[in-house]
């Protein structure tokens, strides 16, 4: 029997205890200290979900001070020109390195807004099959066949912004995605405030950024039960600060994503650290970063399943360094190595 100890993310709370594993499954969760020597000690949890990424631009080096339009606006922002310049092999290399770093940092799944239409989705599925792929159509008008091809590979659609498309096109894409029972996600109010009623009318699974949102916008998200993914480090590059305390006060569910690989490495502890600093500067509590970092990304993907460590689940687990009793600040401060336990191979680092 293998044992992982320290603190355990359970349904009710983070408890001080340990997890017992046999036959590739969790067979017990106990409080206190184990009698056996643990394979690893820290916070025991399912692998983290990085809730918003653009992994293929990992090889692009950018200078400070670029605007959102200059860097990421489709179709001719620097990022898009860079992606078009790459061969399929270069794209695969970027994605492969990104997936490897993600895994080393305890991230089990990243949700990627994948540019490049059907072929872009195909390359990501081939290179990082465990990722969640949200494709983006290339056609400027609704193309039924293109949508079918993308959704035949991808897990859904990721829209750059409602400001980049006409309303009818948005509605057709949303309807098609909904009929396919797939994920629809949208960048929202990143550069400037956008029409929240229109965004929510598309019935998105989640939205990203909301930096320029009003309290009314945030309340509408909470009432509609549409989660918000915050990307604090990439927002900071553009001189923007997400209103995370207001999001929490309005009752919105918040997850965390690391956004563009050209701006931020896939490290959820670094991302959460900046989120926490912003939250505290806005008068919030540092401990409130734990739920967005540890639970909410999995909740987006698995709203009807357990999102914590539970008896009977496959033992695909991450142990984050966190000596002693669990504390958020200590977990974010300790940049030690992450331990991964995978049921098909047993222990791994």
C-alpha cells in the first residue's frame, strides 16, 4: 500500500491526514499521521486544472509595453502572425514543451483556446491529448462544415471576443456548439467593457478576464452561474488589474488560468500568488485564493462529479509542497518540486 500524507483536499475541507492507495485507487482517507512512511508529504489533491491557456505561442519572445491590440487582437496581432509563420513541427514542439512544464508543475489538464481552425485543434490533440481544446473557426462568416470539423476534434469553441465578430455569427456559433453539447467559452471585457447581456445570451460555459466589468456585470454572472476565469499575470502585463474582491463579493465562481504562454509560464502557484496579492490589496483575505486555485477549475470541467480526493477514485494525484499544517501563504511561497502519483505507473516526480 502506498501512502501520501500531510494535508488532504476533501469534500468538506482541507484536513490534516493521509491517503492510502492500493491497486491504483484511493482506498482510505484518514486524519492524523500514518504509520507507514509516505511517498510524499504536502497538500494531496487531484491534479490542478489550468482554466485558460494559449499554449502554442510558447516560443514567442515579446518586448515589454505592447498593447492588447498589438499583441493578441485577431487576425494580425503579433501572436497571430507568429502562429501563422510556424510549421506544424514547430507548433508541436511549442505545445510539447508547454505540456511537459505543466505536468511538472502539478497541472493535470489545461483548457486551451486553440487558434488555427481544424488543423490547429488536430495538432494540439495529437501533441497533448489530455488537454481540453476550445477551437476557433477561421471563417469570418458561419461555416457549418468548418464547425462540424472543429467540434469533431475539439471539446468546444473559444471565442476571442464579442467585439471581434458580428452578433449573428456569434449566435450561430453558440447554437452549433450547444447542439453538439460542447463547451463554449468567451474572452469578455478584457480591453474595455462589453455587453454582458449579449455575452450571457450565448449561454457560455465560462468567460475569461472581466477586468473592465461593472458590479452589475459580475452580479449577472453570479446569478447566471457562469464562472469567471481570472488571469492576473497576463492582465498585469497590460497594466490591468482584475477586480477579484468585487467578483467574490458578488458571488461569482472564480477559477484561475495562466493565459498566453508567451507571457506566463504554466505555474498555478505563481498565478495564484499574484491573484492573492491583488485580492489582499483590494481588502480581501489571502486564504480566499485557495478555492479558485484548487477547486474551481475542476468544477468547470466536472460540474456533476467529485472534484476532490475521495475513496474509490483513481489515484491520479498531485502533492504540492506545504510543510506542516496547510496554509495558503506557505503553499504559494514554497516553490519546491511537485510530486505526481499516477495509477498506471505508481509514483512519479
